[in-house]
């Protein structure tokens, strides 16, 4: 393999691990422009959605339920966006796409978390790839707040 995978943790990692299943790793994304944004990455190298196996899809469905329920209990988002983009890997000379999903809670109203205000400035439109990193301390609190509501 020519490229290091930032998602599957076979050779890397991405953000703060919230939890994992037999097939997927769920990360709190480093950018929190949309409060509670996560990445759900398949634990094995897989290039296309057509290569995801039935048991991995079933497990993914359980994760969708857990994440949406946990965020609903934690911050009450207005809606959830799920996306599977592989565009950025093709900016390199030797692309190595990996299956991962972006989970992006969207908020019609401003949310205050630990004194930090999060405003979804483009609510109702496609999420924008603008980074908004938060402090390590705030990330730890966010992980704990979400995990308090993740059911087993």
C-alpha cells in the first residue's frame, strides 16, 4: 500500500475514537463546525460501496441508530446529514480511497456547549468544508457528552 489510511486505523487514525464495532470505528471529527460531527470508517480496506459486505451494512445501520439517538438526546439537532465522499484522496498521485461516512448533525438554532456557541451558518444548504477545531478539553467533554447517550 502506497498511502496511509487515516480512517481505518490499520495504519493510522482520525480524530477521537468514540466507540467501535466489529466492522466500523466511530470518530469524533477534529473539525466541529457542525457540533457532533463524526466519521464512521470501515475497519478494513475497501474502495467502493459495492464491496461493503451484508454484515457490515447491517452493523452500519445499528451505528446510524446509535449516533442519531445519542445526538438527539445530547443536542437535539434539527436533522442529520450522512455523506460518503472519496474526492480528496484523488488529489494525490496515488489515490487510495477508503469507505467512510461523514455524520453531520445540522442545527436550525444556535447551540451552546460548555460556554462555546455553535451556529450552523449554512443551515438548509450543503455542509461547507470549513474547519472549526476546538480545544482538547472541549473535545474530551464533547466525547463524554455523546458517549453518555450511546446505547450498547
